[in-house]
C-alpha cells in the first residue's frame, strides 16, 4: 500500500467548512470537529463524548452535533 498525500482545501470566499471525525475506544464513542472560514481560520471547534455507540453511529452523531452548533 502506497502513501497518499491528502490536503485540506479552504472553502470558497464567504463560506465556512465543517470537518468532523469520531472514534470508538474500549466501547466508548467520542467525536469532534472544527469550523473554518475561507481564510482557513478556526471559527470554533468542539469535542463531545457519546457513550456506547458503534463507529458509524459515532461519526454521524459527531457530524450532527457540529451542524446543530
């Protein structure tokens, strides 16, 4: 398996971009995210513990939490 370079791209002028992620460790799910402006500056960030969820539910919950903020 080769190495692939992945980079973050700024959103268009006047827009914001939300990136979120989650994980499950020892059966406990948590997630977080960051909202950035078109300059790449952090507007806000979050972290939240979700309890007992599988990884797909944790990913969805983290994204939903970020959208609701």
